[in-house]
């Protein structure tokens, strides 16, 4: 028996993006399985429509109503496999809430993703951005994933080495629309070393002789506390997380910038240097800026916020003004991190 997709029309998308910008999907559906996904894609093809796949909407700017079929991935799965000694593989469906999955793994005593606590979004979206925080990236633990190849309509398994992971980059950003992630598999361990060298974490968890041994759940809660102190909760102040990538420059450019800006914040990145985009923006006077609807967070200049009634275009116009100022002041181009969906 063939499935028929449940297609809703003129659906308001403000509830499905963390910037809470208002936009309408001309057609909308949800996919809780690969079969439902195939049916939705087939319907869109027959109607001559493009598709827009949504996870948690946390890394997205919708700049107008969407004529494509919007498919929200709601595949739920959370299980363990390949348990061997201190190690196990955590399997997550694409629709699983990422932060809840981190706490689930940490509460079970498994280490590897606790530094990625409180990153908004879903498990299926995590590899697209190669999410990272406090010295850890998803690529560090991802073993493989299952995805629907939209060219062949076959489910394929991609190993981590196939995903072309880089700094906030992946195969899925390089070939947008080719693959729709269905589930991810993360290799975690009970005795993996914690990654606590990042400045804020090192200060939060000082090495104190005789103190109780750290647990992954304690580290996850520490990361939560740090993030809540410096980053706005999207449910309270709508935002899309870090709006700009930290630019990577060669060492000659870094030396030139440091000569004229001795307080420049930068970190080694292989043979290059990664500049702190938030510091660059702050030096241009944007931290805490606010106009009628949108602005820059007063604690973290990387985060653009919607104070209410702001549109995707309002956010993008503000972002371009910031980029222009940084380019003029430092000669550095900032790259926008969220995906932009144009009308």
C-alpha cells in the first residue's frame, strides 16, 4: 500500500527556527521515517517543487516566504550498539534533540560529547555544521551516518572519512541537497580523557588534588553553565547561535594585524591562525547594538538576536553592516555561519 504525504499549506515557520522570524511555507510536511521522506520527496518532484529540509532550525535565517516543500525531520531513535569494554556506539535518529542526547550519554557515563552540551538543534543537523565547542568537534566522535542520497533515492552509509569534515564544514555543506541525514553513530567511551584545556573550562574545573573525580555529566553541566552565562537562550531571546565563523588567516596576515592591534585575540590553527570574530566585531563597536527589531547580544558579539518582530532580511542587513565594518577596519572578511534561505 502506497503512502500519501500529509501536506499542510501556508504554515507559519516562526516556531521552527530559533531566530523566530516570521515566514510561511507554501507547503509543509514532516518525515518520521525514511519511507515518509521518500514519499514527500516524490510528491515534491511531481509538483515541480524544490525541497527545504529542516532540523531544529537553529542554524538558519529564513529571508522570506518559502515556495519549496518544507520537510521537517522527526526521526526519533536513541540506542546503544557495539558495546565493547569501556566503549559503545550511540545511535541517534535525525530528529533527536542534540542537547538531550548529550545529557543522555553523559548520564550513562560515556565521554566524548559532553563539551557539546547546550548546542541547539537536532542530531541530524550536527554533522552538516560539524558542530564544535570548547576544543571538541562532532568529527572527533562520529563513526558513520546513514543518509538518503537524493540522486539515487538509496540509503547510503557514509564513514566519517567520507564526510569531508573541516572547521564548521562538511560534505553536506559542500554538496547542499545531495544527502538527507537519517541517523548518526558516535563512538564514546567511559575512560576517554576529558578535554578541559579550553580557557573557560580550565577555569571552571581547576585541578584540585583530593577533589572528587569528574564525571561526564558534571562536565556537561559545567559547559551548560558557561554557555548560559555568555550566550542567550533562544527560547528567551531568539537567535541562531554564532552568526559568523572565526576567520582563519595566514601567519603573515596575523603578524600584520597584531602589529597594529596588540590585543588581537587569535589561536593557532595548523600553519594558520584563527581570529576571534567576536573580538573583531566588538572592536568595531557593535556589541550590544540594537535597533527597533534586531541587534547584537550585549555579552557575545558573535550572536545576532531578534528582539521581536524582526525579519530574516532585517538580520541579514545588520550582518552585512557588521561585515563591512570589520572588513574596513581589519581587512578581514567574515563568513556568515547560518544557512540562508531566500524567498
